C-alpha cells in the first residue's frame, strides 16, 4: 500500500520547550510510521524575522535536530533535513511568488500582528521576505506534493493559503499537479507555562525540553499555586493552581485524587509538586539521556542531515522538473 505523504517544518529559533513538544512534535512521533514523512528544519523561515543576527543560526539548527531525534523521530523511516540544503525550496518560492496576489498575503491574520509584536523587540519586519513567509511555506509543502500537514492550530490560515495557491497553480497552467493538502491538528491543547500564561520562549516561563531531572524539579517548584493556601491543612482551590493543570496533563490517573486531597487540605503543595516531578521525569528522563548522548556526536547529526537532504533533493528535483515544464520553463 502506498503511504500518504506528510510535510511539516519548524523554525530553529532557540531552545525548544515542552509546549513545542506537546503541541507538535509528539504528534509527529505518532504519525511517523503511518505516513511517508518529510520533516524540515526551516532555517530560511527563521531568517524572515531574524535576518539581522544570524550568529546563533547554526547552533539552533543543530539543537533542533538533537531535540527531534531525542524525542524519537526515526531518521531511518523519515526524511529529516534542513530547508536551505535543498535549493528547490527557494526556487519554487520565487516561481509561486509570481502569481500570488499581494492581497492574499496582506490579509493573513498573523501578518500585521507579528510586525507590531516584533517591532517592540526592535525587529523591523516590513520586508519583502516576511510578507512572503506563507509563499515559502506553500513551496515547502507543494514541492513534495504532500497531502497532510501536521501543525498547530495557529498555522490554519497559512495552510488555507497553501490550498488556494494549489488551486491557482493547477488552474493557471491547466494541470492537476498538486493535491490540496489537509491539516492534521494535534489534539494537545496549549500548554501553560510555569506562570500560567501560554508556555512561550518570549515569556521566559518555559520548561526546556531537554531539562535534567534537577532543572525540571526546580521549574516545577517555581510554579504558582493557590495564593490563598498558606498551611497544608488549608482547603485548596486546584482550579486556580498551575501545578494542578500540569497534573491533569502529565499525571492523568492520579490527578482527580490529588484534586480531592487538595480541596480537603490533605496534601501539601510541596508533596504535590514532588509527585508531578516524578511523573514528568518518567517521561522526560529518557529524552534527557538521549539528548546528552547526541550532544556528544556532532558528526552523526551532520550525517543524518546530509543523508536527509539527499533523499529530499531526489524528490524535489523530480517534482521541480514537472513544475517548470507546466510553466514552460525548460
Ligand atoms: P513556535 O515556537 O511558537 O514557533 O511554535 C512551534 C510549534 O509548537 C507550533 O506548532 C505551535 O503550535 C507549538 N507550540 C508552541 N507553544 C506551544 C504551547 N505552549 N502549547 C502547545 N503548543 C505550542
Ligand atoms: N510556519 C510554521 C510554524 O511556524 C513552520 C513551517 C514552515 C511549516 N514551513 C512549513 C509547517 C511547512 C508545516 C509545513 O510553525
């Protein structure tokens, strides 16, 4: 049976956190054996907002590869590669840009928001490259004729635009070259950070994905609990407690029991945090170990990314030839 094809990507923009894992990567790990998967570290996309300082780019790419492998993405059964290593991504982005109406790009909901948001960090995103972000993303997906795209719900508008671009290309050049890709949303809800807001690098409230057991417990100990609870015997309100939200995600079986004990003043916050630490550690300790091992093997990481680029390139150049033929460029 021929497997359907998946394409997905993530920007290498700094230390990966548990929110990224729960929101995206965990889903990829589940899908990897069911589909033919291309997973790309999209460094060109990272440049659309971090063009002015590229000094950390190589480190971030390597770290991301280590995160993916330590989470359990299998480089044998998937194609794992760096976007800029396959030049056809840039080429297709240029060709698609010719026929993409400006109005489609300007109306992407995140476009103006992100310009605003990042201007407060001193970044000027009024650039050609940033406007074209969704065109590059469409090129990524179309280059492999992917039919499924696992992403977070925040990417829905980008994916809808890809579908419009597919229809436009097929109709302009009278071909049936590209399938309309479907989103595969992960079921996980947004994970809160240790302060209760969305876990995000820009809030400084994350739990790093490769956290050591000690670092993990320290971050848990910083979580805000019910402010009205002073003594262990005080009756608690789990619904306002961040630790309880984490218990529900990472300690599902015990969480109801813990909730009742807290409400009755039968378990203290210190003990509750320790229980959570043990559960999360059971999940993350292996990942931390694998991460530590992989960090010692930069040559192995390079080999995997080189091999991935070769596999991706083979598909990309074949499809690119068809695309150019349809456009009468040869
Ligand atoms: P970002 O680091 O914001 O570019 O996000 C990369 C991926 O991780 C996207 O698919 C997001 O939907 C997902 N993600 C980021 N933060 C969270 C979070 N706190 N909870 C769940 N998913 C997240
Ligand atoms: N825009 C995506 C994000 O920020 C990353 C991305 C780039 C992507 N190209 C893609 C995701 C192609 C899926 C398919 O999360």
